[in-house]
C-alpha cells in the first residue's frame, strides 16, 4: 500500500468526519442535555448504528478476530452476551430511561448519586468507570496504529496511526457532541458492516473453494471448531463467566447507558434491545470466517491481532483496500468518540458540577476535558497491555461488570443503601485485582476472577444494606413511584 495514497485517503476521511462534526455543531445548543444526549431525540435507525458502532471496534477487527485465530469458535459466546443483554435492556433499561427523562440525568453516575442520596456512590462508580474506559479508548488508538503500520509495511508507523485517530476524534466530538458522534457513527457503522462483509466474501473465495471447503480444511488442520479449543481456553466455566460478565457490563457501560437515556421513545429502546443481537451476530460471523481464512493461509502468525489487515493487502484491489482500511479506522473511531464524550460529561457532572452547576459551564468543561482524556488513551496505546483482547477482557469489562449489582439494586431494591453500595464496589474491585494479579492464590477452576469477586460484591451489598440506614422513604419513593405509571412507559 502506497504511503502517499493512504495519507490522501486518511485526509479525506478526516475531512468528512470533521464536516459531520460541524453539522452536529450547528444543531447543538450549549446545554448538557443537548451536547451529551442530543436532546433525547435518538431514533431507531441512528440508534442501531450508534449502539453497534460503539460496541464493535478494535475489539472486533483485531481482538475477536485474533482470538478466533488462536483459540477457536468458543469466542462466539460473546454473541450470546448481547442476546442476554436484550431482556436486561428491555426491563431495566426502561427504568433508567424513565428516571433519566424525569430528572434530567445525562449519565449513569449522576443517577447513582441521586438514587442513593449520596454523592460518594456516583464518585466511586465514576472513578472505576474512568479507570476502566480510558484503557478501552486506548485500545481503539492501538487498533488504528496496528492497521496503518501493517498495510503500509511501517511507512505509517504505529505511533502516527494512533495519534491520527486520536486527533480526528477529538476535533469532531469537541465540535458537536452527541449529534456529531451519532452522525459519524451512522457513516462509520455502515462502512463497517458493508466492507467487513465484502472483505470476508473475497477472502473466503479467493483463498479456498468456499465456506464448506474452508471449514473442512480448518477441521482437518486444527481443533478450532470445537471447545475448549486449541489452547483449552473455552471450558464451560470460562464460557459462563464471559456470558455473565459481558451481558451485565454491556448494560452498565456508561457510553451505552447514555444511548438508553437518549432514546426518543420506549419503542426506540425496544428496537435497540431486539436489533443489538442481530447486529452482533453479523459482525462475529464476518470476523470468524476471516480468522479461519487466516488459519489455513497463514498458520502460526506471530501477530494474530493484525491478521485481518495483513491478509486483505494481498487480495483486495487498491481502491477497495483503501475503503476497507478506512472502515477499520472508522470502527475504532466510532467507539473512541462515544467513550471520550461520556467520560467528559462524567467528569463535568460528578467532579466539577457539584460546585459550579451552570449548564453552559458544564458543557464547556466537558469540551475542555476531551483532549486530556484522549491523551490518557494514547498513553495506554503506547505503554499499556500488549494485546487489545487483554485490555478488554482483563481490565475494562470486568471492572464495569462489578458496578452492575449496585445499578440493578438501585433500580429494583428499595432497601439498598449508599454505604453498602460503596462497600460492594470497592471490595469487589479490590478482590478482582488481587485474584487477577495472583496476590491471592486460589484455584478458580477456569472461572474468570471477576465472577467470585462479583459474588462477594453482591453479598456485601445485600448484608450491608440490611445493616445500614436506607435513604429517606420519600426520596426512595421519588424514584420508584414512576415505575408504577404505565402511561409513562408508552411514550
């Protein structure tokens, strides 16, 4: 791939994204609700693209494709996680949507502080989410750097590819906020689906005799088509762990919570719950077959996470290769943009807004925070874990998963207390870190360390709530009374 051609394509991509950011800016007012949630007017089709584009990113193109390549079909369990999150979103998501509309919440930590009548709950949850999501954002920049380095054979070095994406994302998110993010997600999401599908078909039929021939060859040459897979990773305890952790974390992720809150109507929310598993299945099917082509054509590749961009260099015509590369950059950008906007709003609301609560000031603070958060993501891309799958599975999703019991208790259990919620989050996160790092030596028999940590967190939350003073009844009624108003749900 010509370095000059690649830079021209990247420049065009950047101009389109910034232009879409400007269009979003023209329709955005200086209020937090408008800048962060687009005035709560998110319709069904934009919702599908912004939710799926937020989820599928460097993790899909690199992490999950690399895991299929090395460990086998068991990685498919993560499709089941989005099917599992559908019912959670349909029921619990309806509650968070109602509460957010009634009281003007723009992020999940703001809800937690208000529900438990204690600012510390939101502050602790916010610190955990920021610590978990800055590395996740760094994974997107890592994906951009890996791609451009691979397709140009080092002509665009890793660091330049990472900084390019970080700069573009910062520019258009600062410009138009949520509307810019959604507009760019629609374009980037469409690119992702179409070009990943086209690349899969070309790779399969150019390298093999078709899907049946490909599967026969993989089955003959490896153990990747059965569990626990070639490296014995996908045993039953691990599969159940991933299902539970990812399903709960999908619902709890603050950038996705903002999409539940931004939905125009309950119909939009139901549509997201039903369409998310379908969109997930499509992406994972594409990634699976691409990885299997890599297994039969490039066995033993030392950089499995870069297998997709490495393969398409050889089979795609130059113009389609450029588009396919831009689709990868777009996918990584569509996740990074959502994360940075969400984290900026959390910092403004939880750590600044309690003292200076003027709406225009909070919006300005959110904008100002964006480049600093992006810089944190770049540090992770340059100095963090060596694999994208490591960042996601070992840091981001487990950390957010351990907040889920507190969020669910807030939505469904009147007796839940602030002291127990804070203790649950802190103790479970600490236990997870100790188990993950091996500081506490326990044979988990294949279970992910976040599972026992989560069980301890639930126990602390329940016992602690029964032993401590709950918020005043009138405050709890303020949150629960609306769930008994059917007319509200039919909006």
